[in-house]
């Protein structure tokens, strides 16, 4: 989280004014924004819309970056620590790789960007504003953390099976952690909580899968 925060603070310091000016220019060329400028109190909001948007985007960008950093670089050490203390009986079958983790994170980010673009019309409805970031961030959580939680211990078949069986529970866990991420101060540690939560859940479910008498492994 500290690294992600420093990265985005540095980018904001270097490019905030340019980004705000470019966004404001795009907004001013929009017919909708042009109409809003003539209506009070929308006039004040419209003239500062670029700054408002950048402020609203800052925290989600920090959280997304932190999730990717933890997923790629920190999860192996976290998995080793949790597995040694709580799941020492689980055999390590190493169905995942570092390259697979990187690819999974890149794919998760690409899907997130696509989902954001597809959901843009929904952002026009105020009741959905609080829900859309939670759902999208929940998707990113489960997509990144589930692979890294199982990469060291599960085979490729076991990972695929658990991802299919527990798709709903994994998504709900991701959404719950997204709520935590929006809480001031506590949200700073949300990606770490998320990694640990997914490790415990996934390793426990892996143990249950291997205990099934008809499991094909």
C-alpha cells in the first residue's frame, strides 16, 4: 500500500494539472456538460468536474495498484507463512508459476478496464455510484488473489475445479473486502487482509477437495 500510494502521489504531483486540464477540455466539449454549466448549482460542479473526478479516482487507483503488487510479489511469502502455521498437511503440488501470477494479474486488470467501460452508462444513475466501485473492486480482488492463494499447493485441475465450484463465494469474499477497502484508515490495510482471507479460504477448500473420496487429482 505504501508503494502504491507513493507511486500515485508522485504521478499526481507530476501530471495532475495537465490531466485536469485535458479532462476539463473534454467535458466542456460535451453537450451534457454544456447544458449543466447553465444550471445552478450544476454550474459549480461542471466547472470543477475534472478535479472532482481525479480526486474520486485516486483512492481506487491506489487500491488496485496495491492489490496487483501484493498478488504478484507478496502472496508467495504470505502463503508460505499461513500454510506452515495452519495447513502443514497440505502437499505442495505447484500448479501455478510466477509467470502465471503475472499473467493472471494483467488479465484481471484488462477485464477490470473492460468492465469499467461497459458499465459507464450505469454511472449516470446516482443510486449505483456506491455499488459499482464495490462490485468492480470485488471482482479484481477475487480474480487476483484466488490464483496466488492456490498456485503453490494446488494442481492446475484443482485450481480450475475450485474456481468453478466456489465462484460465488470467492466473489462475495472479494466484495466484502472491497467494503473494507472503502473504510478510512482500515482501508489502507485492506489488500493485506484480502490476501490473508483468500489464502485461508482457498487452502481450506483445497483440503476439503482432496478429502473427497471420488476426487480425481
